[in-house]
C-alpha cells in the first residue's frame, strides 16, 4: 500500500513538474529559434523576420532566425525535424514544402507527420520579372515571341529545384510551348541578384521578394499571376489580362511546430501569431508586398497543406519537372 501511494505521489510530482515547465514557456533565459530553411534575403525572411520581431515584443523573449538554406528548403526542414520539441525551435516554411514530396524521393522528414502546422503567415502572388536589358521589348507578348524565335537562348532563375518559382517557370513553358533553360539557385536572394546583374534573363518570383527591385527599377515587372491586380502594384496587369489563361499561382508561407511540442505551448504560440498578424505594423508591411495572411484554424491548415501536396504533385507530373 505504501509503495503504491509513493508511486502515485511520484507520478503526480512528475506531471506537475512537466505542466509547470510548459506553462512557464517561454523562459526569458532561453531564446526561441525560428529555422528558416532558405538563405537570407528571400521571401521567407521577408515574412519571418518582421513576424519574429513582433512576437519577440509580445512574448518578451528574444527570437533568433536561423537560416539553413539548400535543396529547395528541405535541408533546413530536416534539421528542424530533429530538434527537441520543447517549444524553443519552430520551422518557418513555404509552399515549397508541399512540393518537395513529389520532387525528392528520399526526404528524411515528413512535413505532415514530423511537424504540426501553426498558421499561414503570408500569401503572395508570383510576378514575372525580367532584366531591363535582356529583351528587345519588355511586354509579355513580345517576350514570349522573342523566346519562341530563339529556343534555348534565354534562361530563368529559381530559388531552387522543386520550389514554386521553379514549377511556375515550368508551367509557363508548358502552357506557351517554350524552351527556356532553368537555372536553380540556393534561395531568392542569390537568384534575384543574378537577374539584376544580367547573369540570368528572367524569373518567376514572389512579389514579396521582387518588390524592392521592381520599385527601384532594377527589374521590370511584366505580369502578376493572380486573378485580379494587386493593390500594391495597381498598374501591373495580370497574366490572364495579357492572354495567358489558367496561369494563376501564389506562394504561401507558414509556421510549424515540431511534432511533440506541448499542446499548451502550441496553443499559446498560435494565439500570439494571430495577434501579431493582426497588428498594424505587420498588416502595413504585408500590404506593401502585395501580401495577405489568410486566417485558418490549425485543423483547416492541415487539410490545406494536404490539398497543396496533391495539387503540386499533379503539376510536377504534367510538366515533367525534375531535379536538374
């Protein structure tokens, strides 16, 4: 009887201790890390760093953004999947992580099993951008005609094999029956730099990543890949307006917890993220990039991600996209 009572007491103390540990999250003595599986300067940084700053203020704890770029975001995700699920490491990611299962045969993680979705932190359309000096005329119809006349002469940059920028380019080629060479990079920053420098001719980037270069004239925006024009660039026509039907592509960015993170920590972070996304500072920043943050429950987001995995698998099969 004594042993049974002692065992119950020990179990109770352990449970109370565990509860106290998660309820005291976050501890000001331990920083929170957001793993960004892409290099600095890309679209995930454009959303993740302002969000980290806002959350740091709300949680009264420091948040470090750790860039772990490579292999279309899969290397950093693999690193995050192995981290302790203690609420101090979170994954920032993107639509690319719903594409990866159809592009990479031997992923060491499963985005639907090793992580728990927290929130969509941003959604932004793609934009076709070109180096100002690469084409005789910088309108979409003329660019398509020029590429068609000179198959293999022109190339396009992407943020890496298997990313939405890559597949958007392949979709563009397939729909317009064009031959353009794909040049993959390790993230948006390096890719955009080479398009600006004239090393690469064009790119199908997110509006969030390309916006600063469009505004300062380093890149020419040809068309946006939404059904309607975006408020941030009201004079930029949609691809559909210019005659390319069914060319509607957007990139979304999300935040995940590592599987096994305490439920109360997940709930608290989820609530804080929604507060941050509703803040005037974040809403203004997102609007300047032509972005929004669709609100979904965590359950709705899980369903959405699974739907995206199916959608992009279909695009990969039809386009014949491969890891070059």
